[in-house]
């Protein structure tokens, strides 16, 4: 659009909440000058499902089944975060073997999540044959998960105090075969993603997030590490079996010799983390301790322990997308007094703004996808009054929180 003097005038284009370039609903508003993005705004909140509300009316054993359904990709992440918070409050000691099994499941979830993302990224770049390849090889990780848990999506593996299923010796070969396949394929995947001329031209110096912006916006996971931020809960605050393992944050400079913080670097970090996860699983298999897999096998007794628990805690884990934590407060009742989820995508969404400014319209899909957003994990609050949606401010949220606390104390 041009003005009276032939000068370009910015105009606005909205994308979403449903659009072929978006895998989940979110509303973007772009201020454009020609083909270039000058300003960005976005509005999530389209997929609120009331999971926290439902959880506040259930006991911790029942809530674990809900946490498995917060995200279709990160089931173990949310169930493990919640269980760890409850275990701290109730002073439940998880058996060492259960911690190793939790770690193995956690890393297989990272493998399948990163391969799923790689396929989505290839699709956004128009490279659908690479999408089909990555999703085909991802199936082997899904088969292992199904063999270990009985399910491909909602695993039902974690319970408060341990895990529901052991890993039998005969299952080790299935795991080993899968790891060998991925270790053999990793070089090919890196070559296809990093040395293809089209991918390099589309991703190099596209969607740059500087080191300073990554810190300022409190980004987490591969989004932060791709900008050179050395952060990973598995190395910084080890949980489960990670304290016994050799785990170091993957940074682009380790493979490329430099860090630019662009889409290309985010591809590098995730693909290298697939290889790292294979190594972590091997370490767990070789060092798997003997013993039980749950602190209290009888559900009735476990519920009695949880019911007596008083206090508050945060369970934190390094999800495929970065740090995820669940805050839980219990006050001697069957249901928690408070439960709040902060998913990793919540910390990464604001990085879209510096990434998208100054970029071309055609690069919007791959830049948006490059943080691997999960909006079903993120959306938590929706307020409808008289059929009209209301935007809750920071002050509104604080007021509602205070009012609810006072009602509970009466």
C-alpha cells in the first residue's frame, strides 16, 4: 500500500486463530510494509480446557491421569512434574530403579518429540519428503514407548511414588535396537537438514533471537540453547537419575563453531539432542539398579499418605521444549488446595516478537514453528461474561487469586 507521495504505508494482516500455517490456534496480527514484518502481536487462549479446574476436584492419584492429557506429546513431562511436587510435600521417597525408568521414558519422549518437530519444520519449508522420512523413523520410538507402557500417547506410566510398570530384561533388546537405528540415522538427518541448499537459504539468519534477548525474555529449552544460553535442568538441577549421568547442554557452537540464534541453530540443537538422548538411555540401561518401582504399591495407603500432606512444592523437569513446572499446595485434604502449571511454551512465546520483526511474510510459518510451540500446554485462563470473552489483566488475576484464597480459609 502506498501513500499520496508514493511512500509505503504499513498495513495490518491477521493470521489465525486457524490457518494452514498454524498447527494449533493462535491469533497473530502483523503490521507489514510491503513483504516485511514491522510489528507483531499475538493472542493465545483459544484452547483452554479447564484441566486445572478439574484437578482441583480430584485426589493426586486421579490428577496424574489428567496430567498425562495436558499435552499429546509431553505426557511424561506433566505427569512427572506433578508427581515430583506431590512427593516433596508428602515426603515420599521414590525408589532408585523407578527414577531410572522415569528417565528412560523421559528421554524417549524427547526423541519422538524432536523428530516430530523436525518433520513439521520440513513441512513448513515445503520439503514434504523429509517430513515423511522423519515421521517414519519416529515410529520406532513410538513402538518402543508402546512396548514399555502399552500406549503410544497417554502412557499412564508415572504414579505418585514411582512408576506403574517395570522394564523387563527382554525389553532391553527392543530399546537397544531402536537406539542403534537412531544413532545410525543421525548423521543422515543432520546432512539432510544442514547441508541441503534450500534449507540453509531459508533458515540461516532467519528468525534470529540474540543471546541478550533470550535471557531478557526468559526463554527455555532448545530455543534458549540455540541462542547460546547454557541452560538445561538436567545439568543445572538434576532430578530422577540425571545426577548419576553425564549430561551437558547442547549448544550450536559445539557443532558449528559459532552461534547465530537463528532457525538453523534451533534445528541443530534438536537433532543433536536426539543423539544425546540415545546416549542417556544407554547410560540408564547399563546402570539400572535393582529394587522396587514404587514407594507404596497399595493405592488406598498412598491416598492416605497424600491426604495427610500439608505444604507446597514445585516439580520441575526439562521438557523437550524446555523447563516445565507444576506448583502444588496441599492442606490435609483429599484434593490439592492449589495446582498451577507453567508449560515451557509459555516462557518461549514472547521470543516470537524479536524473531519475526524485519522478516519476510513467507518466513512466518517456519519462524513460528521454530520454537516448537504447544498451545494446548500453555492456555490456562478463559473468562466468559454474558457471552463475551474478557481479557484478564495482571491485577485481575491477583484479585481473583486473593478472593479464592480467602474463600478457602473461611
